[in-house]
C-alpha cells in the first residue's frame, strides 16, 4: 500500500513542479512591474501555505479526481483549514510567525499519514456492487 502511494507521489511531483511554474508565470503577468525574485518568493509562499497542504489534504481522492481538480479544491480547503486552525492556535498562544512554518507542515504530514493508513476504497465498493449483481451505473 505504501509503495503504491509513494510511486503515485513520485509521478505527480512533476505535475506539482509544473503547477509551481504556472503560479510563477501567472503572478509575473499580474505583477509585471515587480522583479522576478519578488514574484518567485510570493509564489513560493502561496505554494507552501495553501497549495501543498491542499494537495496533501486531497490525496485520499486521488483515484476519483484528477490532479487539477484536487489541486484547486485542495487549495480552497487548505485556505479554510489554515484560517480556522490559525485562529484557534492564536487563541491558545501560538504566534502567527510560527504558524506559517508549523501549520502547513503539520497539515502535509497528517494528510500523508492518513492517506497511507486509509487508502481509497474504490476496489472495495466495486466488490460490494459485484456481490449484489449491480454495476456502478445501476447504484
């Protein structure tokens, strides 16, 4: 199970790199007067804070959703999760400067662990339908 997840992650690493480059290009077009270094630094911050945690959060659905769908939905989910978690971490005393490093890393680590522990159960659903004599379209 774990090797299958790792193999899929290695394949999608190229797609993540392409998404990072796409974010840099989009930001450079939007902020054409800024230097390339500022744009790359901003893209890296956005990628670290929202896109990577979002990608990790959506790993469970990797067999049902495509990469682009997962990265977009995951980014929105990571924005929401980071905002809510950041609010409550601030209430308990964790300063904002620490949250920008700790929170995305924690989301990624927990998401990878959960995706490895609880793989998608697509095969199990197909077996249940087969036992009942139904195809997936008849559900």
